[in-house]
């Protein structure tokens, strides 16, 4: 379904078309020129920008969660990450939110993550549920647990997130599954040793 709040450029495009129409009208019917005619395209453009600034769409809220999560990972900030997680969180490895945050606090101990950059993101929203597939480039600190354990300072990580819209209009993450690391299928329970190419428990 088309949403002007998600696509303000549609109204800006309409404003350009209306402007061309006003110019044509004023050039053909010179005697019918009126000063207020200029307000037609300007009004449509202002409406488009105003709607975009005034209303935060579900897509914008979900994108913002992604940005907050990546910044929190860079800053080893598990408290901020915890505020993005729903109280009924559960995945294939963690039985609840506390288990996930416990793993976060055990692994995101400085020095850990130097930089996280989004490579691609696909969002499927069917309110009140949404699914996000995120691919990110993760650069690790030289002294981090992962570099010391696996000898790699960077990885391409693909993960899937399930979110649910809350009564106040916000979105929280209800499930996370790791899909790939460096394009190798994996998951929470299994991590591939990059140097010997054998499987080891992810909790190692």
C-alpha cells in the first residue's frame, strides 16, 4: 500500500508538475494571471516535507532501531541494546531476554567492536509484526575476544530480526537469528572457526 508518509518525494514530484502547469497557464492565458497561483506548487511541496517531518512512520522507527543498535554495539553498550529488546524475547539459543543480555555482557567487553556498517537491509512490515534481514560489516578491535579466538579482525554478518509494535507505537525486537558469517551459513549455537574451518560451540 502506497504511503505518502514513507514517500514524501511523491508530493514533491507533484509540486513540480503543478509548477509546470502554472507556468503554462500563465504564459497562455496572460490576462488570468494571479499572484496566488504560485502558492499551489509551493503548498504541495510544503505539505510533502511537513508530513515527512511531522510523522515518524513504522519504517523510519525500525530504521532508527537499527542505527541505535549498531552504535550501541560499537560502544559496547548492552544497556541501550536491552532497551530495544522485548520482555518476551526468545530465539533458538537464548531462552529469554536475560540470557541474551547475559551473553552480550560477556562478549561485548572492551575492547570488542571497532565499527559496524550496514551493507544492506530488507524490511517486511505487516503490522503489528515486522521482519528485518540485515547484512553488516563488522570490524573488530585487535585485542577483542573474536580476534584472539579466531584470528579475524573483520566479518560480514547476516542476521534476521523479528519485531513487534507496542501499544505506544514503538517497536521492540522479539527474536534474532544469525544466518551467515562471511557468507557461511551459521547460527547462535554453532560458530565456524575461520582458521581451521571446523565447527566449535558458539559459547567458546
